[in-house]
RNA sequence: GGCGGCAUAGCCAAAUUGGUAAGGCAGAGGCUUGCAAAGCCUUGUACUCCCGGUUCGAGUCCGGGUGCCGCCUCCA
């Protein structure tokens, strides 16, 4: 078993080997907290989640750090517009972000450092760069001197000479003092428009630039060289390029071994844009009645380097797919205590487990991994139909699905939260009585009634089974 | 203008180093069922965006086109 990842640095799939055997240190670029994150943002976090879960599943001890950017131009602008203090705004949206991660079943990273809690360390790092001649002061701001760092461009594969200043039309006016337009700010001198947002430091009054916090906080928690850095493709340039420049200039050591970037999310085949009205937050989708697991499924099920076309059809299909797995789990659970030889299903479970892991080892090929699960379910359902499944096979199947759930977060055990209350069972029993009397009109009426309140009855050879309908589940 | 990515059935989406197109959802028919549900079987000749080329063989490689998406100094 060799895990392979596509490394943006080399533009190739490479065998993965961490710096310290058995231990993976990874950093994931996190949110800027001035608003609710949208589902495109969450694709990035779910991708990082799959990565850390798979590595753990493969036996690595994982330390993941995700920054919370809580001081930045857009935050300050929002504060100026609303008059709200920076801290209360960022605290509110940080909490909303973490809540959303919980809703989507994203495992917590080990550390969520905030930029504003690390001003001292940021200042120290900038001083190091000043001392080494990689940075200079201009009009109270500190800039990184690109010309002093020859490796610049190795991640994005941009030729720095041909970068057209301001081609994106977003050049910041306060970079006016830079020696070279391509130099970027490490520290921004205080400006009246910043209001109450500033720190008085050895560098003067001002606030950190954006890129420096990631260099600072990643190295603080993970060391000067670490294994994996994740983020959206849009961050390759300039953000990650700048992180490399700052970090490697300061330490003289390679910063990160593997750079993994996720492609963006499209919505109904179009890019997400406010003008198109297709920018959805997680809360928007929940308000529309969509289930968090179905949302997770859609965001997860497309390979991370492939553009993911988020559609409402796909969301419905995801709910159905999850239902299929859930029904299968319930079926297998009901069999768990029988024991009657034969082990075909256990073999299938083992095969599926191998295929599942092998798929994810290959640059997190989640589509192939999920296909293995569904193939297993179909083959196992055949055995169940034929009465050729036994308790051992059922246990093996459950264990395998539990492992798949540990990696994907998509297949929770079905019963826990859905035990039907007493009065529901009373109606189920009443329906059974009616069926015995062949009073099918009455039986069907009860079934319809229960369906209205979100309980689905399935008649099995062993008697009725009651389950919560997907849309009625929390 | 520069750099990069993507284009596979109605929808979503996979496919080692080129080797004869996974999986899910939806639809149709059937088995099963009191009827359903769940499950199983069968079903879509998938001209793999178009046009050329290389090859015994191309979804995969090369050239050209079309469309969509991203980055080009603080957007995942």
C-alpha cells in the first residue's frame, strides 16, 4: 500500500512519505470570518476532512491546523459599515463556522489559531525577515522583497517577470510605497480607515498582512518543515506562493512537502456569484429542508481536483443513495445475531474494504471508493435475498461499513436516533391486526397516516420494520 | 494579453503505464408483496464536445477548434 497524492509543486502524483514516519502534520487554510461560509468554502474543508480521516484510517497520527483569519480588509470594511467591533463580529462568525463544521460532520482539527491571538509571533517573524534582508519598510508598512527570493513562483509556476501588475483590477492602493509592485505587504501601517483595528508593536502601529499569519501559525504548531498544506486552487497564487517565500526565506528550510489543492464548486453548471443568486450557505440549504448528510455527500463524492457541479438533482440523488446504504445497514443489523456458517458476505466485505482503501490511497479517489461500497451492498443484498448470509457475514459487513463511515462520515449506524415512540408502535400493531383481518383499507390508511408524520413501514418476513423518513431526520 | 483546469448516458460521476467505458440517482419492464416499501433481475448499441493525427489499439497521447471554469497581489 502506497498512498499517492497529486502535488501542485511538481504537478504530478507522488508517493506520500511524511517527514516523521507514522505522523502527519498538515495545515489547511481556513475561513475569513466576516460572514457565513458558503458551500463552496465547505467543499475545501470537507476535502481536508477526508484527507485527514483517510490518513488516520491508514494508521497515521495526524495533527491538523486550520487558521481563523480574524483581521483582514473585508472584515474591517464590514465593521466600518455596521459599526460593530471587530471582535464581536469575528467571534460570531467563528462560532457559526465551527457549528457548520459540526453540522456537516467535519472532524475538528487539532488547532484553530486566530491571527489576532498571534500578533506577537507575527511581528517576530517579520523581524526575522527584516534582519535577513528579505523585507523592508516603506511609509510605515513592511513589504516582502520578491527579488531577494529566487524560488518565487515554484508553486504556481508563474514567471514573476511576466506577472502583470494589477491585471485582476484589485491592486490595493496602500501598496503604493512598495519598491516593486509585485512585493506584498507583511505589515500594513495604520490608516484612518482602519478605525480601532490596530496594534502598537515594534514595527509601529498597524496590522498584519494576510499571508504572514499562515506562515507564522503553521510553523508555530507544526514546525518549520511539515508534510501537507491544503487549500482551494485560488489560493495557489499569490497566497501559498507568498507563504513559501516568507517561510523559506525566514528559516532557510523547505516549508511544505505536499501541496494539495481542491478545485472549485459550480452550482447548476455556473460559477457561484452573488449576481447569479446561486451562492448558498449551509444554512440556506438546511432551511430549504435538505439533509446535512446529503449535502456532505454531494460535496464529498466528486474527486477533489475535479470541478464539482452542485445541483439540486444531485442533492436529491445523494439522499436516495444514503437511504440505500442505511436500509442495507438495517437489514444486516437484523441478521447480526444469527449464526449459521457460510462466509461469502465476510469475503465480500474484505474485498470491499481493500478496494475502498486502495481507491483512497490513489490521490483520494472517493468516487471509486464509494463505488466499491455500493457494489458490496448489491452483492450482499443478493446473498440476503437468497438467505445465504449469516451472522458472521453480517458482523463483517457492519464492521466494514463502520470503517467506511470513519473515513467518509456518510454512513452512521441507523438506529440510534430513530427508535419509534410508543404511540407509533401502537399504530403499527393496530395495522398488523387489521392486516390479519384482511382489512387492508384500514391497514393502508394507518400506513399513510404514519407516512404523513414521517414514519415509513416496511413489511418484512420477520414482521414490520419502522424507519424515519429521510427528510424527517435531524 | 499570460498561465492552468475541465468537457464521459436524462442527472451526478469514476476509469493503473494508451488495451476494449465503474458506481449512484432518475426512467421502463419483470420477480417478490394483499397492495406497497425494501431488495433482486433485465433495460439506455454512451459515435466518451467537434475535426484531424500518432498507434495493432485512443475517453486516455499530439495538433486545431468550440464551450465552461480558475488564477494573474489578500476569493475555498
